[in-house]
C-alpha cells in the first residue's frame, strides 16, 4: 500500500477546517484550565467559612512530643541518622 502525501488532499477534504476546529477546542480547554487555576485562591477564600479546617494528624502530634532542647543538636542527630541510613543502603 502506497501512501501519497499531497496538500491538495488536505484542502479538498476539509482538513484545514478540522485542524482549525481542533486547535480552537484545545486552546479553549487550556484557557479554561488556566482561568480556573488563577481563580482558585479567590474561590477558596469565599468557601473558607463553609469548608472544615485542615486536619493534621501527624504534624500536631509530632510538635507536641518534640523535645524542647537545642535545635542544633536535633539537626545534628537527624543528619547523623540520615548519613548512617545512607551508608547502610550503599553496602
């Protein structure tokens, strides 16, 4: 089977009209998605009194039980733990 490409086939069979229609549909959808993303913060501000507050089951518990000591010591301990875990995984 031989495929012949010719611009006359596109023009004669309404290919240009179909392509333009497809472009309009795609760019309209992209515009609507962009518009929704841009308006989402405003919509959420309006819905804020209606929607329930965010629930953080792990964040609040971790903050309550976190030691009140030196932050630098906690960071050093976390870094050491991550380093040792990385060393174990590399073996």
